[in-house]
C-alpha cells in the first residue's frame, strides 16, 4: 500500500560540524516536510534497540505535529464506514534492516504521515579510516549516483575544525565513557592533534568528492548572512517548496536523529553569524598550519582565505 505514493526525497550532505544539522533543522520547518538527521550513521553505529527507539520517538513527534495534508483530511466530512487518520496510528520502525530497507521505511513513514517531502541529512566521513562503520564513502558514492537531488554544505575549515574540537571537549568526559559501550563504532578521538589532521583531511576529501560528482554546494557563511535568500535557493535545488516559517525558530517542527546536540535537543535559536571566523582565534598556531597544508588548495577554490 505504501508504494502508491513515493515522497520526494532529497539529501543534505556535508562534513561533520559544517552546519548540516542546522540546515536539516531549518528544512524541518516546512509544513509538509519530514526531516531526519543521519539515519544511516545511526544504522551503522547504534544497536537495533537504539535505532528502534530513535524512530519510535520520531513517530511520536509526528503524531503531535500533523502535516497540512493530515489537517485537511481531518477537516473533511467522512462518509459512513470511513475513519479519519488518527494520531494513535503508528508505523512501527524496523528492528532488523539494511540500508535500502531503512530508506524504504523512511519513505513509508513520510507517506504514512502525509508528508510529501523527505529530507535526509548525512555527514561525509572518510576519517579515521580504521573505523570502517564510521566511514561512509561507499554510501556517499551510491547517493551521488542516484536520481535524488543532493545539496552539499561547507564552512571555513578553521571554523569547522574549531567546532569539532569544542564538540570533543564537551563529550570526552564522563558522558563519553557512559556512551562508548553503546557506540563502539564511533571513534574515541582522544588525540587532539590527530583529530585536527583527520578533520582537515576529511574536509579536503569532501570538497574533492563534491567537485567529482558536480554537486551544488552552499556555504554556511552565506546562510548565516542571508538566510532567506539562501534557504530559497536551497529549497529550489532540493525540489522542496520554500516557506518563510522555516526561518522562524518559534515554529513547531519535527526533527530527530543523530547530529549536533545543541541543535536537535536544545530550544531552537535564530540563524546567527556569531560563530563565523572564530577558528582563527580559537585554534593553536600549529593546528592552523596543519589546516593550511591539508586544505589550502580546496579552500582557495571556495574563496576561503587561510
């Protein structure tokens, strides 16, 4: 029954800590959009029980935030013997599935809740290479070879690495020791110098991947400086109708999955440019030099000054 309506699917892809979670959250503000953050990473690193809980929470949120299609259906008078879609209906998440099965489930979930647009946000990860479940270059190539539109996002490599270090300092304490047994496929990132090098290598590899597949690329800085124009362009590239409510942080939206904790689990905030160019002052001189060495050519092609 779920093959009758295939929701329009698009992907948002960028390096970790480059603004992908923020962009997926903005897209989730669309009235008819289901936006999911890094479901393939969750599939790779979480237990089946944890993956089931993640989608169960997402389904519960969908029940309390109906789409325009559900509101229209609820307002129509029902013929005798017919029943309107109720909030108690549920499409149970899969306990055991493949990547393709996970994608099929998300499309059915969007269709089930009458959301004709499915936005899937993922991060591009090629480092560290010794964590095979963490790296996903094969998935990225599969998505790039498909027919679904992809929009990629990047930010200045200094700010990208600085954001990654802030994330590391937040999670490497007791919280990480509690979570590590449940996510053994996630690298521990104990060595700061190695993390800076791997983040810079991944940033440069991502730019090369975007060029190789000729994908549209947007800059985090452009979204922060002109969110309305940038989001209108991104929605056009994704094939999703742009709505001004996407930029209203007070609007209710359904967004769940893995990603930047401060975006997914904290109260929404307006798009801000205050974090731009913080990396130059936050990073040590040796780390800045490492980034220049590994990202210099790719950064120059994007008009980033190192």
